[in-house]
């Protein structure tokens, strides 16, 4: 700025000198110009000094950057004192020594591989209060088949073994999954367990036993291991706090080998699966109304499943074919094993979830219908309290038991974090004519709850449950309870 002002002054004086006369102007301009030149020279020297100073500062910055860069290189190239597995020293900054984010949320890349590791599960506390009725063997689960019935018309059911109040955390669980890409398609191994094994000592430790739920291997379309049966549809189950859930639900986990084909193009959303699954059958001894396990099975169970998924929800249909034969001890006949011959069983079901956006953004209807002969183990209440076949000691033969199980429910979101489920379930067992007495004929199950999720991983809720059991002889019993639960997922 100062230099520009001096230049302007020089120009002005030059013009002024020409206008007032050469001699007088010459004297004035000479003195003025000399002063201005000296001032300009001083200004130039000052600017040069500033420029030199900036250059020296920049040089120091560059030198420091080079030094830091060299230090980083030296640290990164440093070697550990302990040699690696191959006997060679390893860098402290070897990428294989660090854990990286996996492909799925909450997973980690396993160092030195393309597979991700994830650990999930939840901790859950249940507070159960039985309001009416008597039950035995259903203290922590609402099993309608275990409701005690009246011994005679007009007589109250006997007192059961279950406590009226129960607080436990047996449903808590955790699982481990390893998954990654392979040349044969996505692969994963999954293992899960919970603490619903043997009940612990309630007097002191309540140390409930850990048990296996799932253990499977998947590679591309193939699955091998213990998993939900292909006859089951877990995604259509009702959202209940009661761990048992509906009595008419097709529920079973078992060892299997499964192949699933997912269609694309115009058939996107369709899938077809076939599985070979572990076979186990039970016989109802009509003479004593006791259930016994069959000792042999000729072939595994065969299940075929068809499924369609879309934005409105999903539908699934499945069928199971089974053939059971062998020997089972029937004390009423003989002390030795009694053959009952081969028996064929079959069953089919349909289930689904239908979203109802007109009633609520996340509202939905869920349902399932199961029917078959000799498939009692595939329907929850029948598998617990009845059997696949009934054996008549008098006739010396076994007959497949016909069974029906169904449920339906509606889930409504009052708020984005407040929801309710109401549902009803029914089981009917059409026993052979030679089955009488206290054998199971039918059960009813009703549920209604309110669940609040203050944040995504946490639920707290309250639930009312009602159940009724009727025996083959027409005598019945009912029970109701209230359950409160808190669950935190990780």
C-alpha cells in the first residue's frame, strides 16, 4: 500500500513539474524524487527480508515433514522380538494382526480369512403368576396339554406340582455364527444354546443347565445340522412373551439334510426346499393311556416345502411323509418287546404373514393350519401330550392318530415402539375308538399382550394367557396366568 502511494506521488509531481516551469520544477522534483526513491528502496529491502523469512520457514516445515515420515517408516518396519509362526520376524503393523468390520452389522472379519464372526443372543427375565387352574410340568411354560383336568363331573382338578409364582431367566441364550463367501456360494456355521435344560436347584443356585438349540452348516443351497424342520415356519409364529407359544404351532428342531432352490426372474420370491429329517415316533398304549417311544424307525422323515415372499408378506406350504415301524415294550401284553409293524404317516400345513398397512404401518396377521395322520410330533401340544400312533393290546396293532392344529393372531403397533399381539390356537386329536379315558382330545390357547421397546434392543411387556384341556372322556380343566418379561438383545 505504501509503495503504491509513493508511485502515485511521483506521477503527480512529474505532471506538476511540467506545468509550473522547468527550473523551479526541476529543483522541487529532484529533492522529492530522491526521498521517494530512498523510501522505495527501503520498502523493497523490507519485502525481500519477509520473503526470505517465509522461504526459510517453509523449508523448516518440509524438513520436519520428511523427518516425521521417516520416523513413521522406521516404526512400521520395526520387528517384534518374538518370531512369528513361520520363524520370521513380523511387523508390528501387520494388517493380519488387526480386527476389521465384517459384512453384517455386529460382525468382525477373522484375521487372515474372508469369514466374519458374530456373537449374538439375549438375556431375558420372566415373572409368571398362575391365576386359576392347576398345572404340572408347566411352571416356566404355558403348556395347555399339562393343565390338570377334573377327575369326575363336578369335581375340582387335583392340586398340581407347579408353583403359583415363578421368576426365572432360563430363556436367556447366545449364539455364534461364522459366515463368508466361497466358490460354492455363501457359507456359514451357526451354533446356539439356551438354559432351558434341566432345572437348577431353586433353593440356592438356580443353576439351570445349558442345552443345544441349533448347530448347522450351510454352503450355498445345502444345509446340514440341527435346525428348524422344513415343515415349520418360525417367521409366522406369534410374538408372545410365553416361551411355549401356541399349542397348534408346528414346532420341532431336529437333525436334517436340506436343499433349497431360490428362483429368479419372473419367479423371484419363490423357493422350493426338500429335506431328509430325523425320525422319532411315539405310541399311545391304549390300555394304560401312557405314551412310549418306538424303538426302531425304518426310514427318515421326508419334507417338501414351497414358499413365496413379497412386499405384502409371505405364504408357505409344506408336507411331510413318514413311515414308522419297530417294537415297543407294552407291559400290559408281555414283559418282552411287542412288534407293531410298519405304519405310514403323512401331514400338510399352510402358514403365512400378511401385512395390513391399512390398519397400521407395521401391523400384520399371522396364521398356520396343520393336519395329518401319524404326525403328532410335528404339532406342539400333540407332540408333548399325545402320540403319533395308538397301540391296542387287544387288537395287537397300531393305528395312526389323526390330528389338527391351527392358530391365528393379529399384531398391532399402537406407537412405533409399542405393540400388542392377540391370538387364538386350537388342537384336536381324533383318537381311534379303542382309546378312552384321560387321553388328550383337544386344547385351546388364548393370548393377549402389550410390549414396549424404549430402544431397539430392549423389550418389556405384560401378557395374559388362558388355556383349556379336554380329555377323551369329556372331562376338562382350565388355567390362566399373567406373565411379565424383560429382554435385552445383543
